[in-house]
C-alpha cells in the first residue's frame, strides 16, 4: 500500500475542513432562523392576546416600523392581515 503524499493529505484535510465549515454555517443559519421564528411567535402572541399594555405598544411599533423595514412587495403582502388586525384592535381598545 502506497503512502499518501503530503499534498494528498493536505488536500484531504482541506476537503474535510470545507465540509465541516459548511456544516457549521448550516447549523448557524438554522439556529438564527429558529430564534427569529420563536421571537416572532412571541410578538404575535402578545399582539393577538392584547391584554397587556405591551400589546398596544407592539401593535403601534409594528404598524409604524414594519412597512419601512420590508422592501419587497411580496413581503409586505405577507403582513397585510397583521397590519389590519392591529388597526382593528387599536380602534376596539380605544372605544
């Protein structure tokens, strides 16, 4: 059995490093996505619950900030119901 040359061993180690780096990047993206989903779920829960003063603050904040934050029309369309819900809840709570 022939021994691998130093260049072959380095190439193999480099390939392993790239594979591990790709796995790490994938895991980091998955963790980041999960954090965003959970944070979004918490905010939506607080807004829809509406029993806390925090809910009104969150509704106002989202109504004010979200349209400027989103740049694509398709993304804005995803939140039409939330912005409508916020307006309805705000009007109901003021009556």
